[in-house]
C-alpha cells in the first residue's frame, strides 16, 4: 500500500500551468494561453497582472447573474476550437479544446496521471488473461480516460448523461484513430444498477463524479447523497481478480481519506492502493491542488 501522496503529470508538451494566484490560473493548452477562475489559488500571483494580460489569448469571467456560467474575452487570433496531443509510452491520442460557457475547455489536465495508471494496468491485465479487459468509464466527459483505456487495448464503455459531450468524445476518438468504444448516454447510477442485474463484470471502473448534475431525463445527482449507492453498485460489477478502480473527487472539503474509507468499506481493503491529491506546480513552484483520488489494483 502506498500512503497519502501527491501526483502531478510531467513531461506533457501540450499543457503547462504557467502561474496561479488571486483565485485564477494561467494555463497553456498547445500554443494558446488561457486565464480561468481557480478557487484554490488563494496565494498571490508571481507574475504581474500586465504580464498575465500580455501572454493570455483568452480570459474567462463569471456572469454575476449565474453561479456556473460566464463568457470568454478573446484576442483576435484566438480560435474557438483547437487540438492538443497526449503521449505516454506507446499511447498517443488527441483531444479537441473549446471555450465553453462553464469555463471548461474539454479536458481536466490533472487526470493525466490516472490515464497512465489505467493504461499500465490494462496492459498488465491483458497479458494475464485470454480475453480483452473490459473497462467502464462513468461521468466520462470528453473521454481522456476512455481514450487511454482504448489505447491500451480494452473494450471500453463510456457513460455520460450529456449528448453533446458524448459527441465531443467521439470526435476525439476519431481524430486519435481509435475505434470500438461503446457509447452510452444515460444516468450513471441507473446504468450501473442495470449492469448489476445483467451480471456484467468489468476489469476496470473509472469514477469521476461531479458535485451536482442531471441525468438525461432530469435525474438529480448530488455527490454526498448518491455516491455511496453508486460505489456499492460498482463493487458488484468489478472483477474480483485482475481488476482496478479509479475514483476522483473534485468537491472542495472532501478528502482522499474519505474516498479511501468509503471505497474500502464496499470493495474490501485493497493491498495495492494509492490515494492523495492531484496537482500541478506552476513555474514559480507553487503547487495547485486540483482534486483528490483513490485507486487500487487487485
């Protein structure tokens, strides 16, 4: 067992956290530099405000009338969409970036260390069993983990409740010259409950739940209320041998120890487990926490 640790993806040419502070972050995706809100950047910026403005191509500002939405202020050369690439060992895939009204751009870069974990474990499982590993990616967004699992040779089921996001994921698959992914537009909890009834078994389950959300038929998702039921259902469809779990939490105030305790209770104590924080270090060596994780392999 590995104890509480910090993970930060390294050697990624197409992503860089340049600076952070005053509740904002300055990031480079490919050749384009963005300013986005970041509630955990409680310290001061290391670069001046003028330096931020000079280097940035686009800036997101929240709408005072909305908790979640906002708009982008862009310099003339800034495109609405562009592509970045991710490489790890033999894995190489592409993801489309876009400026959305929710400040998201189509990728959560801190998840790269989980992509690597999934890739390595799928390769290892594939070498130990006769059938292709099966992986379930829940709340799968634009599919970074899906592409990593597919690149490793898994049969992947990608589940998200938003049709437009699933279409975005398909674009990423096609641009990455991958195929064979099973696309499901559904409420994650409903889908997993049906999989339990069907007796489905997966070698890997990836959970990346939001704090709040809606299913395609208006189902309400509230993390603290629903996560226990979802974890219990997932525990019934994960292979007892040659299986792995990746569980992320983004809600502020929820810890890696909480994720570990909740998972251990339902899946049983794992011998090969890791838990801690996902983070990036900016160019001034300030470590910005971007979520917590718990994962294991059995």
